[in-house]
């Protein structure tokens, strides 16, 4: 029998914002995020991926694959985390 998991407790964090992300998956399994939707509903195109590495978010908590991205002139982090087999994207609130 499959365990039913309540994900709401994982979503409560004033510094962490879960976002919807449009991605492309390469034939080698790599994931390239193209854009994300912020909590206000605005969609932002990712202009450049600067770095990709496993890392923790010291500000918001959580860990996963950290993408250092550039949106217009601003650099920020986009995280892909896995909790109990579910992958989700989050960003740190400024």
C-alpha cells in the first residue's frame, strides 16, 4: 500500500518560495530551466545558467541541486529539491 504524504508542512517557510518552472530535459538526463513563475503570478525568463551543483540553501533551509541563474541583471539561486520522492523547485525570498 502506498503511503499518503501531506506536503503542506513542507510548504510553510517565510524564506522559501515554491515556484513553477518550465524546463527542457536533455538526452543525457540534464535539466535546463528556462523560466519560472513567481508567487505573484509573473513569469520570468532565465537569461543564463551560471552554475549547477549540489548545495544547501542557508537562508531558506533545504538542499538539492542549486542552479545559479541570471534574470535580467540579477543573479539568484533556483533549487531543485527532493522530499520523499517528489521533486520540487524553490527559490529564496529576498
